[in-house]
C-alpha cells in the first residue's frame, strides 16, 4: 500500500494476538461496537473479524472504521520516566536518553526501540516523570458511595459501575490532595439522554464563609464547568454541544483540578476542551464529591471507571510555566532554578547522564548538571530539518503514560506496527504498547 492512500485497515494487521480480552472496533454511523479477534486484512481494504456473534468472520469496510481499541497483552507497563514533546505536540515516552550531540538525541523509547531525534523537532524534555497515582479506588477497597435518598434507593452498585433508574444522588468523602484528577465514563440509553451533575471539593456542612466548590454539568445541549459559592456562580466553561450522533451512548470525562495553580482543565473523550482560572479568592477545601442524575423512571444512567488520581506537582508545574525566550534553551532544576542559554550535550557518566549547558552571558565555561537533578529542558525554536514537519495526519496513536503520535500512514505485520511519522520518519512500535488508533478528526466515542 502506498503512503499516499493510507487506510485504517492497514493499522490492524496482526493484532490477533493471544489476549485475555478482545479488541474493539468502533464504526462510523453505527450504534455497534464490534469486539473480537482480527484474522486477516485483504488488499481490497476489507478486515476480517472473528466475532462471537457470528458463525463466519465478519467482513468490514475500512472507511467505516473510526477507532480501534487494542486489548492489553501485558499486566504491567515498564517504567518510563522521560517525556519528550515534539514541535507538533506529539509526546514520546522514553525509558532513557542515551546521549545528545551535534543536534541529535538518541533515545530508548517505550515500545519503539532506540531512535534518533533531531533537536530541531523537540519542544521540551522532562526527566523523572511519575505516572499520576491512583488514590481511589484502592487495590483492596472499592469506593463506598452513599445513596442519599433514604426513601427510594434508585442506585445499583455493580463492581466498577453505578447505575441509576430515574433520578438519584450519591456522595462520598475523600482525602483530596492539593492537585488531583477526577475521571469517569458517563453512559446512558439512546432513548433517554443524560442529565448529570457533579459537585467537587464541597464541604459537608457549609458555613457563611465557606469558599464553595466546583461543579460539572453534562446534558445533551451543553457542558458546563462552574465555580460555586454561597453568594455567586462563576461560569468557567460553557460548551454548547448539541447531541449530533443519536447512537452515542457514553462520554469519557476527565477534570484536572490544580489548586496550587488556581487552574482547572477539562477533557472530553480524551480531547482537551480548555484551561480555566479559578476567579474566587479562597479555594475550595471540602472533601465531598457528589453525583446527581436527573431523569424519569427507566432512564438508566451509568457512571463507571470512576478514579481520583494525584497529580505530579513538579512535572505539572514546570510544563505549565512559560518557557521564556523562544530563541534560547532553558534548563529547570528540581529546585526550581531556571537558566536560559544553550544545551551543548548529554553524555553518559556511569549511573547517570551529565547535561552540559552554558549561559554565555554569566558563565565563562559550560556547567554540567546530573540528569537526576534536572526536571525540564526547553529547546530553542529552530527550523526543523524536514521538508514538511506538519504533513497531513491521517491517524492518531495513543500509547501508555499519555504518549501520542500523529501519523500519515502505517502497516502492521505480526506484532509490529510500522508507522510513517512526519518528524521522526519510520518507526516500528510493538503491539503491546498500542492503546488506540483513531482516524484523524473522527475520535471514537
């Protein structure tokens, strides 16, 4: 297949690996999500899917595919504490920097082996990044949600899913860190659109001087994020989004609450919707999270995969900071020292790397910093050494630890996905490190 005519079907060759759960295919204009085992890919652009619902393998057209969600094939993912952000906002997750010299950085990536990256294509590199820790639920204890309706308990609790028939309210107290993430999936049936509201960090017993709480609302016509106090409501985000797809029955929600920065971020179906400042003087300090569903009898709504995660404050803060002079490299230490200048090299020195950096305005010779003492390096803006660094993107790949790649085309043989990347060229990615492949501009629900 030529790179000029990529189809999503070529992304799926060989993903019929031995796995405990099935891959999932989401189709355009269909209410079905097909699960099964991919058997063959034909040159005509037909995928054969072995499905428990069919006697014979299903044959699907490539152009109807929107998203392929790959089932996990390994219990744990190797530690990968390095994040490299490219100039097209892609994120390369790496286990080690092997060295940097003469404008080329050699990196041991998670899933794609060792690759060279031109420094002209790098925005920033972060060291010592830790995955956001899941606080709730714990491995040994589920969240004990309390149904607040004593007369009629409309909620049903089934492992990781809460289901409400009609209207209902549940709440729980949590020990919330200063910065945290709330993520969950909201589901509903096609005949009854959702009407959902969540209060975050609200007090159990409000007083006159209480600083209030945050509130998230999702219904068929709009998505809202508000800052609520006793005397006023401040609208942080109001996204007018009528329900265009009548077959859509779920949405993934992620809210980042960064009280240390007085900031909130909202993600819907994995896509960033915006970053919003908290306009109220005192920050919410409550420990209560409340979820309310409104509806008539029979209008089932579900909340599943509810998680509270702690945010890595150091990494988050440095990425949120302005980089300063775009024409200079900038190095930031773990102690918040910030020095503009020029990154000269990264070299191995036994158990750690040494980062050689110079600010010619204040230094007469370069300084060497142990990589373990460096949080972030921002790279000066340079002209990339490729003809078109923003070449047409046809597919998006999501990988562990929020790694992401925008690619123009690919093929797959066995357990290896070979992709064409506009900045990195050809990459070979192992099947266990692919989470989803999405057709560009058509994210799956």
